[in-house]
């Protein structure tokens, strides 16, 4: 059994409580959630949770601060304790839609791993549906009046062997998994997992085709100016790619581009939130960038955040595949143990990866409008799963969309 209440403290912060009565198999306890509109009061605790390996770098203090500084974000930051001990910081922002307000993880539309910022003992606290329900009630109470629905997108049920403490909260399976490749201390044992002979052959073909125009260099941005230049190249290449596919450009907003530039400028930081890698041509097209990738690193885990290629110049040389090869070769030797290709089911990810991670969307409706939004989300997700499970149907839909846009393209996208 649980009891819930909401109070306001002297600073105006809202606090929601949910108390659990002792049961036959579970001790009593009390969740308390406080709602904050600015990051600074939480900085010390936030940075302490940043350091735990199971918490996503997408929720790091610097990552979220860069996003908030470049967007008109209405922050709704939740600090959660259990029996007085810090359990969780949930960095949310509230976005106003036409019909309802949604509280989502900061910058989630550009996040490849969402976990929440949990203390190390969190999985030992949220151990039953009763406790998960009490936590959901406390979160809902803190946000009531500020949002209609809480939507935590694309959370793994398990991450690197540990269960996600949110796994017992209500939600729905996301139609898109994420994909990872274990790195085994060197390029040869790593490639042995994924048909090393075929992979090396593809690399040789790429290098031979690039050699015909003078060869190439694998480069890593070491200064802010180099990082900004490569990032602008990525934005241009990606815009051309989206236009070819007849898709909206998710990177076109000035605010989003400013956010990534803010991350890329921090090349000297230990956090390594954004590192730009590229394939640069020599010879006839000296200095031309034909592939770009942005990666982020936390301890022994690297996430590829985005990538692009210059299809007009070197598309037949597969420069993107060559860039992945060179990055994985380097990172394997540097002690990285997991290369994460991120969210989205695409053929090149399946060709590289041996791990497919299912994801869930946690959905907590707070109002009638929120319940309608929740129903809509469930219906949309189920429809996407049905369509994506039918490869022939999905291909027809993609072709029809390109015809409507008056575009032609040989290939596919997720």
C-alpha cells in the first residue's frame, strides 16, 4: 500500500512524497521527489552521479547544460530520494504541443542512450511493482500542473549486465533497438566476431578506390577550429542526404547546431562529450572531407552520435565504412570495450554489431490530455513495429514517400 502527498517548501520548490507500508515481503519506505527549474543547485550531486559507469553520458551535467543554454528549455529537474538518501536525478524539459505538455529527457531527440542518473544502489530499491508504482506516483505528483504526460524514450531494460531501475514502470516496447559491438583489445579479435575476411576486403576496396584520386588521411579534430569545421561539413552533408531521401533535416535548427558546436568546442576536456573524426582526401581533391563521424566517450564505452558521407565525390568508395574501421581500430587499442552505433535499425549497423539492445518507452500520463497522448503513443508505436517487421511493406512505404517528394534514391533508411 502507498500514501501520496504534495507540499511546497519555503523556496517554492514542489515536493511530492509516496510512502510504502511494510508488507509481508517488503519493508516500509518513502520516496520524496523535489522539482527544480535550474541546474545549479543540483550540480554537485549531479556531477557525482555522472561518474557512475551505468549512467548515460547524455545526462551528464555539461551535456544538459549545453542543451539548455542553446534552447528555450522549460526545465523540470527531479531530485528523488528514498528514505532520505539520494536515489535519482531525472533531467527533464517540458515541451508544449498543440494539445498537451510533455516532460521528456533533456535533448532526447538527439540521444542514443537514455538511462536516468541513478545512484549505485538504485536497482536494490525499486525491486517490486509496488515500489515502482510508488515512485511513479511521486514523480507524477511533482510534475502535476507542469505537464500532461511524462515520456522517457528509448530506455534499455538492461544495460551492460545491470537491470534498469525503471524497468518495472509502465511503458511500451520501442520499435527501434540500439546496436553495439564489443571491442576485444585489438582490431583482429574484434573483427573475428563479424566475418573478419569480408570486413578487411571491404576496407581494401575502399582504400584502392580512394588511392585512384591520391589517397586519404584519417583525421581527428584536435583543436576547436578543426572541430567546428568538421561539424559544419557534417551538417552540410547530412542536409544533402536528407533532401535526397525526402526526409526532414533533424539537424537544421540553429539551436541544435549551436548545441553540437558547444560540445565540439570542448576538445581539451576530459569528459570527451564530442570528438569529430573524418576521412580527408589527398591528391586531386586534396583537403576534401568525404566522411565525418561524431563520437562520445565515457570510460570504456563509445557512442557514435552521427555520421555522414560525401556521396557525390566518393560514395562508391564507402568512405563511411572505412571511417568506422579506422575508429574501431584505434579505439580497440586505446582500451575501449564497447562501440555503440546507437538507436535505429539500419543494415550497416547490423553488419558491424553482435549485440542488439531492446528499448522501452516509459509513459506516465498525469491528466486526461496525458491519457489521450499515452493512447496515441501506444497506437503509433505498435503501428511502427508492424510496418518495420514487414520489410516488403516498409520498402514500399519508403518508395512511395520518395515519389511524393519527387526524389529518387537507390537504398534505404530507418
